[in-house]
């Protein structure tokens, strides 16, 4: 923006004193009204970036001169909140219910840390001093009628304020309608937000309205704008001979795609051949989306805004219109397609010793499914071996190369989390009928290895070219979180090879291998994952901790991810067109930071929407199975209850107030729940039989009751000692997470009984004798 650089220079100067917008107007000698509007917008932008803070007297002060921290709000339905600082090095800040001001979910705010809380080991506590930027001007929820007005109860569990709707602002909505509300007045200390209904999604009980509500709640556009659809008229349905000119012709090269049976956007194809020198030639050909999506065009602008395709339970909301994603850009079999190819020679150690990137034209020989490839490589059924006789030899070479690449990644310390994933099956009305586990078999791992190899190769090439580029980064875990994780795993006799401020990913993979098959495998793998930072896009080559590589990007899915499309454009700019002029590199230096931030944010939005629809449908599925019994495993324990996961990944909870056979204490350090009277221990990984006793679809909550518990024995002596020490701290039993706790025992009764840890210790000693 026009005045941003000038304002930054003024604010950062040594003689700067906080001034109002009129002061900047005078300083910059602005007289034109339009220029003044631009000045105001520039100051707002500096606020949003956290460079300045607007004081109560409307003066602008450099943020670095205050003790305020800028971050994003995450409200909890109980009234408290956490603020996630924009500075990723800082811990999340706890905000008590009385100090949230008028902030709403995802707002950017300024927080003051309470002095009494500084230096504590837990999350620092603070108060929200001001709101820098409102995140949401729209809310999705259920409309409720009153006599002269209405209000909307937001779907989001994190938003704890209803939205007031005036009599003339309901758009004709009636009781039970799911609606989209535009906020016209944000809340203050004494009143709720106000708004007007701008769209009626449908009645909450109508088929499909549940998922549509989630889509609207996350601000995801379903339909493409008219100008985007009109722009498709200029895009051909087939590859022309003019488009092939100047490209490397790979149409005679045996090439296949391997995807899920229901995939329609096929954006990657492979060709594998073992060379005479013992090495392998791997060609990864990716749909050349950048050929059809011109930079700055309506299609490009819409793709940038969406940034990613969103895969929900019963539908896909694509980044690109179907004419591109399922048509000319999809590498369909027996059709010529334009591609961008990464041509690599890989030796027996899995190292890429030669590579080349070029524009190509390919002709996929077969559209293979993971199911068929898995059978060919493991079972070799006669019917499939005959049907695909022309490619089975290449599949054998591909399998051999994939194992080499997998071994190479394992040796360098890449972390392989093998979590179970499930797919919810729904009927035509969106009603869930089954929950199936997804397989990650040899075919899936094969394609994964080849895509990782291509992504690394591209990233390393441009890292050493030292030109502006877009990377996929995964930074080292934060020291504090890793330290907490290391302390936790010592309870299971596991020691990490390294320290919390210096750890190699291989040491974490060793832990994953060590606990494989153990009851604690789930919790240790989950907590390890939570101790890591979130992967994101960045203009700097910061490496990928989880993959244990210094170089990584996303190159292989431009149909469904905008960063991949940008990477293709950069390859064409630097390698194909050989344009590394100062003008070009300066342009990308300015553009890439914003592209990285935006696409990372959109990726998180898509993940949240996908997770919300999965939780919704799993909850609806269990609604059909109330009073039925299931085998499960304790997957997590919190101070308010025990979580149990079924084999199909559905998770339910037993609230502590429903554990009536004893008074249970939660011990966070060891993640165990222990009964005071009986000494019964509930641990993560314990096998249990449960009954589904209740389902709340609105809250996405499944309630279980424990019928049988397969105990793994008493706690170890060191664990008992830790509990004994922690038991000396006072406990507040009045309330637990806002829900009624178990009744306290009488004072008379409590003085007679022994502390549970002493009883457990006695039992343990008897066993040792």
C-alpha cells in the first residue's frame, strides 16, 4: 500500500513520538481526501501486522515499546480463552472469563501478561487489552423466534454469545432454520452482538443441511463466480498439436497413474525403469495446471482465494472448476495431457544423482487403483496379472525403488506415524451407514515415496539456486513441549537419545519403533505429534523436521493445492524461461510471504472443516447404536474423564461424574486416573468394553459407560512415589470443567481411610515378595 513504507520509517525513527492520524496527515502533507483514506488504510494494515498499537487516545505507538503481545483468540464455550501469539516462539496465553473483553473467536488482539503469572511453568495468564482486527463478520447458527425479535445460536462450540436479530432483519427465517448472519454490531461489555440474516441454508432437519452449515461456517465458497465460469470457455477440452511444440514428448514412455478408486482429479503419473548401471530412472509427471491457469486471471484469483480443495465426507469442494480438475488437467488414461516432469536418476542408496525438470506431454497407459496395485505386488492373482501384463514388470521395478527410498528415509531419521484413518460411508441423504478404516498398503506407500522424492528434489534444486521460492517447512519442536513429552515417557521406562533443545528426528523415530505394539503406542505417538510444530508454507528454506530433510516443497498436486501451482510457475520462470532478472526476483520476494501466509491459513481452514464433518457424521452414526456394546481402548485421559477409542477410530467419553464406583483423581504427569478407595488405575492403552449410553449431535459428543476393564496391574514404585508427591498439593473438588463432580466423602470417612497411593504401594511390595 502506498504509505506503508513511509509510515514505517517515521514510526521507527529515533525521534518519533506517538501521533494521531492527523499528525501523520500533516507530516506527509496530505490534502486530498482519497489520499487521506489511503493513509488510514495503511495505518490499519500496520496495526494488523503488529507494527503499531492504537492507544485509547487514538495515537499510534510502536508495538515493541509496549508490553503487549499480539495473537489470535480461541474462545472456549465455558467462557475462558487462549490467545496464540503471532510470534511462534511464545507460549499460548490463558485468558480468564473476566478478561476476554468483547473478543470473538479468531480475532487478532493485544494481550497484557499479568505480572503475578510471569515465570510460571504453566501457560502465562493475561487479559485482552484491545482488539486489532475482527476475524468474523459472519456467523452460522440456528434461528430461534421471539415475539418481536429473534436470535441465532451459533454452531461454533467456541462462540459463547447469541446474536440478536431485529424483527425486520430475519429474511423470513423461522424456528429451526440454519442461517448465515452478518454481524452489524460487535458485542460490548453489556450486550451481545447484533446481526441480520443474509442467507437461509435450510431447516436443521433437512438432508445435507448439516454439512452445508459447516461449509458456510468456515467461509468456504461452493459455487464458482460467473466470471470464472465464463473464463473456462477459452480453455480447450483436448491437447492441440501447437501446445505440444517445444515440449519433451513422453507419450511413448510407459506411464501410469495410481490413485484411490473414487479419485477423479488425477494430477500425478509415474514412469519407472531400471537402468543398465543398476540405478533407476523415475519420472514423476504432474499435471501442467499453470499452462491453463494464467496468472492474474479470474480462475487464478479464485484458486488463490480457495488455496486448496476441501475433501468432506460426501463431497469435494474443488480449488479449480471441474472442467480443469476433472477434465483437461486430469491425467486421464489413453489421453494426451500436458505435464511438468521431474526426471530423476536414483542410485541403490536412494540418492538422486541426476535430475532434470521440463515441460512435457504424456499419454497415461493405465489408470491403476491402489487396490489392484496392492494385489499385484503382494498376492499376484492370475486375473490381474494377465490384465496388466504390460505393466507388471514396471510395477516390480517401482516396488523395488520405493523400498530403497523408504529405507533411505528411515536411515536418515524420518518419522513415520502410522495412525489409523477412517472413512465415513453415507447414503444419498447423507445418513452415515458405516465407518471403514483406510489402508496404507504397499501401493499407497509406493506413490508416497515417489512424491516425497520429487518434492525434495525440486526444493533442493532451487535452494542452491538461491532464488525466491516457496517451501513446505516443518520447524524443530519447541523446547518446552519436547521437555514435557520426554518427562512423560520416562513413566514407561523410555529415554530419549538427545535433549529437548537438541534432538534429531531419528531419536523420535526410535521411540515410535520402541513402543510399536505396546498398549502405550497410541498415547506416546499422539503426544509426540502434539509436541511438534505445525507444517506450513514459507518463503525461506527452513527444512522439514518430520521428514528429516533440509529441503522440501509441494510440487506434486497443483490441481488441489495453490502452493504447488506457484512452484510450477517458479520452475517455468527460472528453469524453462531462464528469467532471473532483478525485476523478476524482486517481484517474487514481495509476493511469496503473503502467498505463504494465506495458503497456510486456508489449509488450516480446510482441515478444520474436514475434521468437523467427520466428527459430525461419526456422532450421527453412533446415534444409531445407543445401548450397544463395543470393545475399545482408552485413548486419552483428562481431569474431567476418560476417552475411549473404538477400532473404527470413533471416540467417546466417560465423564468422571459417571465413574460412580470410586472417587477418581487425575494425575497429569503420568496421564492416569486412580481411584482413592480401590486403587483402580485407568491408563491410556487399557482395553475396555463399553456401552454407548448417549449421543449429543449438536455438541459432537458420544457418552460411554465402562462395562469391563482389563487392568494392566499396579503402578510401579516410582510412579507411586510421584503420585504421593503430587498428592501433597491441595486439590479443588468443587467443580471440574464446569460439570458436577463426584460427591465428596464425609470428613469422618475420609479420615479413616488410607491414601490410595499407600495401598497401591503395599500391594506392589507384596507382589515383589
